[in-house]
C-alpha cells in the first residue's frame, strides 16, 4: 500500500467532483474455485483499491459528499479466523493506514444505506462485474441482482474516469516497474523459443516470473504460434522451426498496476524473408504511430496512422492494391488489422473497462465508429498528458476472415486475394508497447524490450 495521504488525496479529489449524496465502494469478495474454501488468487477491486487501498475482502468504503465524512465498514477477526489466517490489524488500525478515522461493523452498512435511501439521498455506486457483487449490492440497496448494473451512477463513473485517467508520478513509476518485469518475461520467452519446446513450458515460466516478483500476471498469458487468433489462451503446440510465436503478457504488481506487452519472435531465433517483410510493416506502424502520439491529438488519428502504414506495407508486399487512402477509408485494412490500436492502461489492463468502454475511450467530441474493425477501437478520444495507453498494431492472416470477405466480394479493388490465400499458414504478428502521454509528446515506458528484427534475433540466439 502507499502512504495514507495518497488515498486521502484521491478521496478529496473525488469530493470536489460530486457535491451530493454518498458513494459506496465494496471490496471484492473471495471467489470460490471448486468449493468455498478453495479460492482463486484474491484480486481486490481496482476502484476500492484506488480510494481505500486495503488489499483484503470484507470491507466497504463510504464517502458522504455533503458532510465530507468517510467510513470504513468491516469486521475484526474472531479467534477462528486468527487460527487459520494469523493475527491481523484491527479494522480501526487498517482504516488509519489509509487515512480513515471512522469505522463500523459490516452489518451496520445496510442501516446506513437504508437511512440515506429513506431521506432521499443519491447512493452512487459503480457497475459491478462479478455475480457475487451484484448479489451483495442488490441486498444492500434493495435491487434484484439483474437490476443493479442499470442503476449504477453515471455521475460517479464520469468522476472516477476523470480522476483515474490521468496518472501521477507514483502511478507512472508503478507501471514502469510492471513493464520492467515484463522485460524479463519477454526476453526469457525469446531465449526459450527453440524447436521442440512446448508453448506451455514458456507460458508457465513467464507467468512464474510475474508471480515471483510479488504480484501476478495482468491477464492470462497469450502465447501461441497461432498468432492469428488474437486472444489465444491455448498453449498446446510444440514449437516448430519456420513458425513464429506471439507472446502477449504483462505483470501486475501487488499495488495492482499493470503492464501489457506483446512481442512476436521467430522459433529458433531467425526470421525468414517472408516473416521479416511483414514484421517490418507492423514495426513501422507501431513506431510511426508512437512518434505521432501527443497531447491534443485523438487516439483515433494514431489508429489511422498505423492502418495507413499497414496498408502501404501490404501494398508493397503485393497483398493489397489500389489507392492507399481510399483503401483505409473503405476499411480494407481490417481484413489484416481487425482491432484497435490500443487502450488505457492502469490498475486494470484495459483500464476502467468495467465502467463501459465508451465512458473511458470516447467523449462528447469523439464517438465510436460502426465500421467492422474500426468499431473495435477501445480508445478514440483526445489525448491528455498523464494518459498511459498501449500501442499494439498487428497483421494477421485469419483464414476464416479471408474466406468470408472473398466470398462476399468485399474490397475486391484493394485486396489481392490470390496472394492472401498463400499466407493462410502464416499466423500473425503483433507488437505492443506501453506509452505515457507527456506534456510535449510521449515516452515508451520501462526498460526497452527488444523489438527490431536485429534485437529480437540477437536476444533469441543468446
Ligand atoms: N493483452 C490484451 C490486450 O493487449 O489488449
Ligand atoms: Mn496485450
Ligand atoms: Mn493491450
């Protein structure tokens, strides 16, 4: 946990944004894996952690926007708990660690909420994403679980996004630590990627690196020779010479700040000519769109810089044809690049995505497109200093998508389908970095992770 002033300051800033009612933040509960006492790795809710810091279940935080009071609800441990879990600080002591003076037993929470409800005060809460949380909020607030999400507070969502989207120096330093762990994860994967080894051995090793640094992975490791499957969590292949491995993996610190990095490497350490040609296109899309990233620009523009580089490169490679600008405007590049350039990164790998992608990635000036591929941009809006985001272009040869677009006669003026057919065994390439938007431009966070052809090959062969 950070110093208590960090949490007091965050709550005080939230109080400046909302003037009436109360806000309720629940800690995540334990989640049962196969029976109640056998639980998944405990993951605190990111918003509770941001404002109330404590890394344990069994708490609720409440902020009164009119009186300015703050409360922590929770129960002191009983002797049975102490036998199994060891002694723990009291609720009052834990509250003091995050700058809160007022504590109450957890079962008093419902009375406080009912009192606020009967006096007509707004009870602001964020949309839950776990079933247990929907049930708990429903019981506390008098909704059916299925009604809870629809009653979440847009006022609180907007205020939380406004605060959390700008990362301060402490948060940036945490994310950089997470990127530095990812450096070790990715360089280890590069060195291990030899023919005959299984994807599972590499995935298990790099997940172990994240865990051994005291945190976790920021999302289930994506590691596959079938890189054309964008979020492939299956690790059953045995590595073969002549193929590439997409590794999309990051670390989450105990403070819950994340990294999210992708590298694509040749099995055995050397790209062949066909792989190198496509790799250089993705790398140019990544580097040029990073270089253009600056405050005041919309991230959607950066997406189209990447899409244009991909289209130019694929035209030079004979896979696309026609006028590049017209091809991008028509969306022809989405056959090969069917996702957005990136997303916000913070305490969630897709930061705050549970609050609604449109609430985080768009604003009143920037609305989501409806075109296939371009509609999937998680972040389109104007950039501000302090944003941390990912830059992750890719080129994929997805046999089912090539077949579909060809059968439908889509983009016949822009796609050389006969050549695309020959790449159905290619897989995919993605390159992903974590970027801070600064006052004047941008900075790639963390220790540089090899990404030029020469640097990846050198790391892989040593
Ligand atoms: N690792 C998931 C993503 O890159 O968005
Ligand atoms: Mn990723
Ligand atoms: Mn990402």
